[in-house]
C-alpha cells in the first residue's frame, strides 16, 4: 500500500514539472523579441548648424526708407548692393571684409602722393635738374594707376561683399561668403522707354560659400548659386524699395548655399 502511494506521488510530481516547463515555453513564445540598445544618433552629436539670414528678425523701425530714380540703372544697382551689405553684415551674421576696398585705397593714395611729391619737386628744382626725378615720379604714378585698374578689373571684378563668421560648436568653424552682382540689361526685343513689372533690367547675384575648420585645412561644406530677378520686384512705381522682399530673396539664396544645395 505504501509503495503504491509513493508511485502515485512520483507520477503527480512528474506531471507538475512537465506542466510548468510547457507553461514557460508558451510564455517565451508569446513574449515580444528583445530589441538591442540604441546608440546615440549621429545627428545628435553633429555640430549645431550656424544660423542663416532668415532666422534673424528685423523690425521695420530698423530700416530707413530707400528711394531711387527708376530710370537710373546705376541707382537701382547701388541701392540693392547697399541693402545687401547692411543685411548680411548684421552682428549675428557675417563680418564684412574690406580687403578689396583697402587695396584700392592704398594704391589710389599712393598715386596721389606720388603725383603731389613729383609736382612739388619739379616746382622747387630747376627744370633741367628736375627732369630725371619728374620722369621717375611720372612713371611710378602710371604704374600705380595701372595696377589699381588691373586689380579692380581682374581681382575684385563684380564682387560687392566678402564676409566671414566664426562659430563655436564642439569645434571652431569658419564660414566665408563671397557675393558678386551685376545688372542684366533688357534684350532689344523687350526694350521700352518706361520700366514696368514686365519690362525691367534684372539684378543678378552669384554667391560662393565655404565652411571649414582647423584653420581652413578641413572642408565641411561648400555651395555656389546664381540667380537674377527684375528690379521691378524690389521697387515700386515711385522708386521706393521693398527691403523686406529683397532681404527675403537674398536670405533664401544664402541659405541654399549654406546647405550645399546650390549648383
């Protein structure tokens, strides 16, 4: 009797163990698969993007009214050039580099001083004795004037703005932007004595942008784009400039090259 009870107890224990194992197997099959721990994304560790021109808010009170003669293409271009410089050289954007202007001023003043010194020397010295000095001064003046003209034509060209900005985000990044402008005249088939929304010369911009680090040794981004828009899009019939419209257009072009999407 005791042997039979012991055998029955062993059978019950074996059945209980098998039931428990089957239950654990079913739970394991139903539970969702474990996912590996995610690594921090590269976007989170990437440097913060420098602010673009469109992120800078300018109140209407900060702008002065700009009015030009719609029939003068030079006034239209100069007004646009000046507005672009004011907009991009704001404290939160780029610091304008005046290298081209400084070089032209140095060469120009050197020519003026040379001419004045040569004239003063010829005035205070006998004619025959002053000939070598006058000729030397005259040749030097011609060289300086020619050098200034060549620099303006071949080096500076149509460049109206050169800006640089340094930003700090885990490393020092340097941005450099160069902008050239020119006027695209109307074709002879569209020429008309009176400018209008459909008959107006165009303001053309060419923008080059470079972002680098390590003192320019490592290139991070590079962009280039060109676009033209009629002056009538920025000036009304009275010649008053719509500065917000112009700044939005310039800001969009600059942000395109900052993102490397320019052609």
